[in-house]
């Protein structure tokens, strides 16, 4: 149920229809990665519309930062839930993803059908080095936020060595980092204390609809019965499509494997989308062979050009895997790969985002109570530090594919190196936007590709 208006609130109660219109608009303009998406929500909901106060916004954001999954999408789900209950959370979270899903499905289809054309190949030639620079920027950004103590630096270095040299799977690295954080909270607590807010509080504003002293609505209070219902429904929503996938092609079929793999991926994305990319790369490229390393980079390039969370790249992974799978060809016939590709993409997206909704709808009242508990936050701080090392490894892998596309025996791609260097300077030194850098790199790549043709 919606929150009642505060007696002193300057902002009247917000209708569900008004919120629906905002979440739909947000889904189409949420470019710029999680930082940009969170900034848009803050500017609109806190500063301009005054739907929620600064403190309540940051409280919700801090909670979402603790969870695996895309924090900006979870924040939208949280705020929608806080304002209008379960339906508000579902609508806000779904509309944050839906435009990106539809756009990426279209781009993936164009990529698979026409990716060999000179214009498309040229644009991707320029975008790939920019994507490598974007991943390097992610290493810098996450590291700057997470590595506040030399012990956390040691965790990051150990994680890099573990995945680069030891080729350990990402889940093992996450588990090891969590164990270090748990021990650290008891023996070196100062090393694992995380900072407070994610923005500047204290600005003077008129009272918000959901203000600092607005009491939580009934749906935001913990109730064991409600928790049981949400968990039960969530389990059913996970089990039903998984059972259908297993029934259609068997437990070892590609659909069931995709469902299980991306469920695990959704539970390991501490640190945002860049944290899960190494795991997806290991599984989708190296283990299952659903797509190639070069195609993975192309997918990330397409994902960077669409609104919504970057983790939407998993839609591309599912689409390409479904398009190329000989086992899935039987669903619609080998002559119609678009059908199997779309089914795989939708299934992958479902299993990737379902846990995020459950974390908010079921876990918010519980996790908020442990937000300041170092025994809970220290393992997450260590995991985030490990993510820095893992993403650095990803940057090296992407760089290798871009600069030596034919392997070490092939020629070094000097134009790609210059494009990557220029993109890195634009992002890190001149603070240009991601979309701006990608667009410029795409145009330059097209020119270079056509000149070399």
C-alpha cells in the first residue's frame, strides 16, 4: 500500500500511475553505467521531484551496494517497492531492464545476421578498443573505492594471481575473499571498515513525500509470513522455467545449463556487472563454448551502447549461444535460428534478474538490520577488493583479443592500440562520457576499416 502523506510534507502523495511513467522514462534514458543511473535517480527523485529524502535514498543505496547484482536496477526496485509495495518494486525493476532487453535483442539479431558486412564490422572494430579502455576504467574506479587499506590491496593482488596464473574459477576466488574478510573482521577490523554514504547529505530541501521521519509503511516491515510467501513464489518462478527447460532438452541440455549457470552468475556479482564478466567469460566462452572470446567483446560493446544495466550483456550471450547451438536448432529448425536465439536470451535474462527482485522484496528488512555489522560487511569488502584483481585480468584478456586478434602468431593491431589509448585518455584524463567515447571510436574504427579494405 502507498505511504501516507506526512503532515508537513510539501510533496503530495505520488500515484502509482505517476511512478509508472517515471520508471518507464528512466528505462530509456539510463545510460552511463551504475554511477550515471544512480545519479539520474538522485537528481530526479531526491532533488527535483522530492519523492524521497536524501537520507532515505542513501540508506536504500547502501543496502543495494551490499547485494550481488546490478545495484542501480536494485535501487530502482527498492524505491518502487518502498513507495508502492510489491507491485511498485516489480514495475520499477522490470521497466529499468525492459527497454534495454528489447534494444539488445534487436542489436544481437542484426549482429548475427549482418555482422559480416563492412559497415557493421568497421563500427565494431572501433568499439572493441574502447570497450577495453572502459574495463580498465572500471578497474580504476572500483579500486579507488575499494582498496583503502594495504590488506585489501593484498587481496586484490592475490585474486589477480589466482585467476591469471592459477586459472582458479571465479566462485573459488569469491569464497576465499569472503573467508579473508570474515577473519579480518575479527583480527584486523580497521582494514575492512567501509565508508558511509555514496553522496553528499545535508543539502537543504523541502520535505519529501518519503522524508527522514516518515514511518515505514506496513509492507516495509519484516513479517515472517510475508517473507515465506515471497521466498515461496520466488522459488516457484525459478523452478518452473528450469523444469520446463529440463523437460524440453534434458538436464544437460543447453537451456537448462544456461538457466543454472546464470543463476549462479546472479549470485556472484558482488561489485557490479564488471565483477561477473570474468565468471561469464570463463563459463560461456571457455567451458561451454556458447560463443567466442571475440564475440564476447562484441557483446560488451553492444551492451555499452544501450540503456539499462551493463549486466544485460548476458542477453547477448544467451542470444548468440542459442543462435549457434546445434542442439537448440531443433526447437524451430536450423533455418530459423532467430527463434532459438530469442528463447535462450529471454531465459538467460530471466534467471539473471530474478534473484535481484527477490533480494529486495524478501531481504530488505532483514539485511538493513545488519547493515552496520562489520562481521557482515567485511566479507563483502574483501570480495570487492578481489573483484579489482579479477577485472584487471579481464582487461588483459580483452586487450589480447583486440590487439592480437589472430593470436600471438598474428600481427599486432597498431590502429586498435591507438584507439584504445585514445579512449583510455578520454575516459580517465578528460572524463568524457562512455557513450561519447564509444561513438567516436566507432566512427574512427569504421574509417580505418574502410581504408584498409
